[in-house]
C-alpha cells in the first residue's frame, strides 16, 4: 500500500514534506480502494449469487460467501431455458454485426480520410448529422420497414443494418486513417496498386488498435442490446443472451429464480468482461488518442 | 478548387467505398425520419391502412388530454436529465483521482471501467436483488449505520434515486475515461508555470485544469442529456415504470403505446416530441457554451 505522490517538479525535500506525501498517497490509495470495492461488489454479488442455494439468498444478514456452493441455479437454467442456443445467437448476431460495422464503416472512413472526390465534405457532414438524431425517432419506422420485409422473428434486423455502416464508427476511423503518412499510398500507387488494395493491404493493418477498440464497442453494443431483440424477436430460443436474461427477470417474477437469474447474468457478462480485459491495452490508448480534439 | 485534383478512377472508387454508408443513410436514416413523421400524423393500428388525422396526435400530447404523459412521464425524464450533471461531476472527480501518479492507478482505471462494458439490463437484474427491501445487500450495509430498511424499488419516493445510483455506478467509468483523456491533454508546462507562481493544487485545478476541461465537460453534458432523455432498459428491467408511475420515462411510454397498445401514430408523435425536446436542449446548450466553454488552446 505504500506509495508516493510525485506531484510534478518537487521543490521541497524536507522530511516533513516527504512524510506528508506518503500520508497523502496512503489516503488516496485508501479512497481508490474503497471505490474499487464499490465498483466490484455487484459483480461479486452476481457471481456468488449463481452458486448460492435459495436458503442463502433469502437470509438476512446476507451471506457474502455462500455457506454451501450449489449448482442448482445453473442446472435449472440449462434444464428449463435454451441458454446454449441463446449464447450461440449472441455470438452469431454480435459477431456478424461487428464485422459488418467495421467493414462498411472503415471503407467509408478510408474514402473520407485518404481519397479525393466531389462532394466529399457534403457527404461527410450528411453522415455526421445522423448522430444528432436521437435513436427513438428511428425505432418505429425501422420496425415498420423490417415488418414490411417480413424480417420480424428473424435476427436479420439486428445484423443487416450494421453492414450499412454507422456514423460514429466512420467518424472515429476517419480520425485514425487521417494520421497515416501519405508517402505509403504514393509508393503503393507507383507500384501499380489500386485503391481497394491500398485500403486492404496498407491502410487497414496500420489502424488495427482503432479497429480493435471500435470492434469491441460494436460487439458490446450488440451483445448488450435489449431493445432490439425484444422488439424484433418473440420466441425465447431466438433471443440473444441479454434479452434471454431479461426474459427470466421479467417473466418469472419470483424469488425462487434468483440464483437462476444470477447464473444467467454471469454467463451474459463474463464473455464481455474477458474480451475487455484482453483488449484494454488498445482501448485506453485509442480512447485517449481520439480524445476530444476533433 | 484547383487543389482538389482527383482522377476519375479515384472518385469512382471513393463512391464505391461510401456506397454502403450512403444506402444506409437513405434507407435506414432519411426514409425512417420522413416516414416516422408522416406516421405521427396518422392513426394507425398497423393492420388496417393508416388514417390521416393531421396534428391530432400532437394536440393530444400537448394539451392536457394525456395526463400520464404530463404528470409523471415528462417529470421523471427531466429528473434523469437534471441529475445528469451531478453524475458528470462525480466522473470528473473520479478522473482526477486516477490521474494522480500512484503505482496502481492503471489497475484502478480498469476496475472503474468494468461496469461500463456490461449490459445495462443485466446490471439492473443484479441491482434489483441488491435493492431488495428485506434481503438486499444495500439495506444490510445501511443497517450498520442503524438505518431502517429502505423500500428502494417499491416506493414512489426512492425508486428514481435508486435507478439514478445504479445508472451512475455503471456509467462512471466511461465519463472517467473521457475526463482522463482531457486531463492528459493539458500541457504539463501550464501546471509548472502556475506552480512557479505559487499556485496550490486547488488553485491549479480551478484556474488551469477546469477551463481546459470545459470542452470535454460540454461534450459530456450534451451527450449525457441525449442519453438521459432516453432512459429505457434499466426501468424496463426493474420497475416497469412503477411504483405509481414514479419511474415511467418517455421512451417507456412510447414503447408501451407502440408495441403494447398498437397506437403507432400516437407513439410516433411522442417520439417526435421527445426528439424536439432533445434538440431544444442541445441548442440551448450550444447557445450558452460561449459563456463557459474555453477553446483557447
């Protein structure tokens, strides 16, 4: 726990100041530790909750550590609910929509950052303007479009729109493409490479950290989506994990399912947490790069 | 315009590259906006053809013929919007804490960011049980301080603050990251110069950091307000707008009218009024930004 605060150029080195700094560091660490506990307690409650017996769940004071580790919640979850199927749905829906988003948005972003064509700024502002429109405006008319196409009760409304890009992704990726040196393209052009090749073989590999970050956000957005699935899908075995977990919560409104709910919540949350932990190196640096200077 | 030289091939490829985005813009954005507006002028059950009713849906929403809309729905939504700056202040404090040069500050950043990546719906599921009046974790913690059990989600008085706490627990990490990025963008020389002049940490925060953070804070207030107007998932998962409609939000109202009651035209009008409210607040925010947002550097 011992640590020090080195507030930029230190001018005074008296023992008194050093002691004060150590004390300050100790108090700061204590505060941050307390806040970390606050941030983590719900995760602890969720993870242990899935392994608790109903007796443990309905005890006061609550048991922070299960008195008996039980698989009852997980067993009932997999026996009565198609949760394996829901997991597969989530993987397919989130995987495909993330791929579509990255592909279509990076193509457009590349054109806006590296190519010259008439109407470039006009189209860019046009796409950006959609960020100003709140999502609720699209909800009903888009539902009607997909209803007309007879796509209701299929995962298509949750996947296909991603292949037509997303204004936020275009904006972010354009920032990253813009930082690449022009000489790379010039050299490739002299070697006779056409634009698709420059995009695919030269520029795209260079913005990998941005693609990882944006891909993660797109993946999370789709994986954690509730409104989309509950609007477009009506059968339990079609739902993604998040909506299936929500279905447990809202349709079986009874305490007897608390450990089932916590098991479902754990299964839904853990994959995203793992992806985040593996990708966080990229995320933090990209977030700080993109910052708010644009 | 001589600078903008491009070859035919370059322009042609560029249009190919932006084609998916352009189709998306036309089919999934422009058309829905126009179609939705037209729907808001009709009465439609989605089975029989829509009947054009002019501004009747809007009149119904604007006059007092829809007491639920006025009485609680808008008030609740405004609660989340007005409380949003408090959340931003908390996020800024968090960013200041993790910006200190401590050995574990990277770890703390990741820990605070974890709730952000989880699903709001799943978070609500977990908090629902933590808020339980009789067996919940939170009332147990309060009982240490001799506070009697609080009926968090079961009373009209506590349900809104309970949801607000839950949403801020989840959102804190994202705001922290944005403020942290802004804090790290402040040139160190400015702090050094202020220290030379004898400014203490507090003075340096208010006279150096805070003015330079205002663009980031402005961004957070604008996007935060847009988000706060559209609270849905957390409410849908926990209280469904209750008790006594104390947590019914505009989006929940629109959802219920459209997908539960089949009043598509009326719900569309609600969506447009919400969009208008958001637009107005955004304009007001942009109008007042020159009073306090500093773009000097």
